[in-house]
């Protein structure tokens, strides 16, 4: 077997390949395009395209695609071959710079939120030169942005790239004030941990709810779940290990820095964590990771579930977005450092994040809003829907000392003024991690834990980058005009702490008392997607995104419509699936079992008239009562489905779905799950939770 170092990135048109395949001058010009965002001339693009095509053909590729991320949450691709006809009924393999730079997929069938009419098909893809091309399944994939004929962003990548430019612009203004003239760019960096379930494919295919919705809509708890904590970090089963080994190999070939893998808390649940990359590359890599997980699982006769809550009563799956900002000279701006100057710089950037999270907590909640994630947020494996920040006791104490102009509990007992006295050196891990916090500082980065496992990481990072960019913009406006920089810096940090300390909470986010306290502080508690979505088009948030040219007003309104519509469609599909399962399988199965029990009771009485049939008689009564109640709840759900058709728009339908449909679905589930516990397994039409969760040996 080849060593990892020999095949890592072998399917990527990366920097090493470019150096080898491109003329020296072309390589230098392309690097300028990538690093400085310069325009890519067509002549240069032709040279790059030809080299890329030759490399791809050497790797066995016959087609290319503009690989993009429409607002469906997944990726899209349209394959075109390299062949071009020539005289003599022959073909040659061609790929032009124009084909590299721009594509024209049909945009009419992708979500647009009203940005375009259905009959208007034209859309454009444009090469993102900052993300390397790669080969997947024998096809050259070119990462691209996707926009409409009118120039509106129809994807997740375009706003992400815009937000990266926004934070770069404002952070550069601030970093120059600290004398770092050698810095030419600042990047937001991300490492996205991915949780997922692996279940047996045969079990999956016997469950309509898993097939149609990705989660179980019914299912009684098994006798054993995760109570013993014996799965978490436990020995990895051979079948799972074989999957993980193949997954690693395929990810490494694509240059994806898969690093850590282990069993998670719930039975059949696992996690993969990568090394940090720049945000847009991390987003691309996470989309590829999810795709490969699902594809490779099937090769091992398993199915990878990425739904946030596929099984009730046990942990769901999240995606932890580890976010930081760094200079192109290798300095992490959220690393406290060892000197007063570094400390002051760190504290200013830290305050920018605190201010951003407090002022735009609603947008952070919207960025993870989805029907699936609503089942997970606030459960015991995920943060609550209230956004707060964990900083740890030592860092919080320092901020309090600055705010109050008091001495820290140190030998010197000096008043703490930025840039005058040395702040304490912060060890990397001064406090324990807080897994209940939505937004936790972990030494030199922040871990945003609210994302659902199927979410794209682009949306939350667009919010983070833009909100922090706005805070840095305001800071730069103050400091660039300051007469006394050190005094202005101290006052700015002090006032920011005072205004935004309400967002800092170092305690247990699962405690009900915290939810009460959070509301007293004025923090938002948007428990569901319909509660959160209106914030996306609130006036202050429109101003944020338009000021930094990340979204236009039209693009924001379109995303509001798309998210609302998606929520309604998900609930509708789930409700229809429940009704189909109950009508066609569950109620008939219970009737068959009742008939069996009744027949047994009759036989007993005919043979042993003096012996009572208590077991059969009582069970028939219980089952009949539950079945009747379930039938009634089923009818209520059907009536609500009809009533939902009268909702005039997606906003009202989303609220109706949350308040009526989901409530009716929950009531129906409770009765069906109890029916499952009383019905013989030979009659129950679906594999149980126990069958599914412990199916992979």
C-alpha cells in the first residue's frame, strides 16, 4: 500500500501540480490572481485550462464540470466531455480558458426565492480560483460560484467569498494600527467537525421514514440506548473501521485534511474532524466529506445518516464550526500572545467577536435554522437556542478588571491598562471546555456548536465574518482618528466589554435557570426556525449585509423565502410519510395482531372454558383503545394537512406547520410508539430502534 504522503492530494490540481504543469510566468500570474484577487485574463486562462485538461486526462478523466453549491444545501454538477469533433469523424480533447472561467448551467430548477421566474433558465458559474480543482469519479471538478443572469448570487459560495473580503478589509485596517506592515491579507479559517450515524442498509430500506425524510418518525426506545456511555470513544467495530479507512483514503486523495475519527455518544454515531483551512476551502471540503460519507457507506452495505435527529431519545448529530482569523504571515489573531502589544491586539479582536455575537445573535441563530436542527437544539447533546459566549473564568476575570479599572488578583496589584502593564500570559487551555455553550472560546479559536450535521458551514461563516467585520470597521473608525492611540484603545475595549458582557456566560447552558437568566439579560430565545427566520430581513441586518456588500436586499429576501419554503416542504413530507405509514402498515398490523389475540382467546375458551383468558382479553382492550386513539389523531393530522392548503404564503404556512402540524405529528407518534411496545415483533411492520441502532456488528 502506498504511503499517505505519496498519494495525499493526488487528485487535486494544487500548487505543486501548477508549478510542474504551468510555465513559470503563467504560474506567477495565477498566484497573483489567487492571492490578491486580480482579474484572470483570457489568455492566461487558456494556458491554465490546457494544463488542467492534460493533467486530468492523465488521471483518466474524460469530462469536466463546474462544481457549485446552489441553495439546496448540497452540491450540483453538470458533466461535459473534453471531446471536440474534427475532420475524418474523429475527435480531439479540448478545454478552453472560457470553459474554465465560466459555465452556463440551467438555473431555472434551483431555488431562487423569486430572484427569477421559472421560465428564465440562464445562470452562470464562475471559477473560484482560490479553491483547487479536483478529480472525483473520473470527472474534473472546478469549484465555482453560481449567479443568475442578473448577477444575483444563487449559491452558498458567493456570499461566503464576499464575507471573507469584508473581514479582510476591516481587519487589515486594524492590524496596520499595531504596526504590522508586513501583512497583506487576513483570512478567516475554519475546521468543521462532522457527526453522523452509520446503520445497516437493509434496515434502512425497511423504514419508509428514513428513506423519505432521513429521520425516524416513529420508534419506541430500545431497552438499551446510550445510558452506559459505552459507545463514546469505544473500540471501533471492524465494519465501521473499514468504512473509515476507505473514507480517509478518498478524502486524502482530494487534499482534505481528515484528522480525527471516533465513536460518538449514541449507538451507531461517529465523528470526523479535519485540520483548519481557509473558510471557503473548508466549506468545499465539508460538502465533499458529506457526499463521500454517504457514497462510501453504501459500498459497505451501510447508510450514512446526516439528519440532525434521526432517532428520538438519543443524541442527535451536530457540526462544530471552529473559527479563527489569521494573517498571511501566520499570526493567529485570537491567540493571546506573550507581550503587552500582542495582548492588546488580542483583546481588541476578542472584543470585536464579543460585540459581533451580541449584536447579531439573531443572525447566528438564523444561520443554523432548519426543520431538522429544531429537534436537536436544546437537547442534551446540543446547545440551547439561546446564543451566548463561553470565555472561561480567567479571561472573564481579565475583562472584568479592565471594565472596572481594578487590579487583578496578582502580586503586583496594578491597575490594568492596555498597553501599559503586561497582562497575564494566557496558557492555551486555562479552563475546561464547555460543551453546553453555543459559542465557546477554546484557546485560540471559537467553537460554534449550534450547526446541524447536514447544514452547510457557509451560512454561519458568512454571518460570523460579516458581523466581526462590522465591529472591526467601527473600531478602526475610532482608532484611526485617535489623538492618543493607547488611551483610545483602552477606552474602546473597556466600553465594548461594558456594553456587551451580557452575552458572556460560563455556566451550564442546559440549566433551565440559565434560559430564565438569559431572557432577563435581553438575549433572544428563538426556539424554532419560523421564530428565527424574520431576523434575516430585519432592518439592522439588511444594513449590515448591504454595507459590506455581502448580500443585496433582493438576495436576503430570496433567502428568507427559500428557507421558509424549505421548512414547510420538510414538515409536509414528514406528515405525508407518517400518514402513509399509519394508514398502510401500522394500523393494519395492529388489527392483524388483535385478530390473532382474539382467535387465541376463543380457542382457549373452547378448550378450557374454566380458565380465564386475561392476557389476551386485556391486551386486546389496550391495543384497541390505543388504535382508536391513534386513528383519531391520524384524522386530526389529515384535517390539518387540508387546512394548511389555505395558508396564503410561506410565512404563515411555516407558523401553521410549527404550531399545528408538528403538534399533531407528536401526538400521533406518542400513541404509535406505545402501540409498538404492545404489539408482537412479528406483526410490527418496521425494524425497531434496537434493530437499527445495533445492526452494524
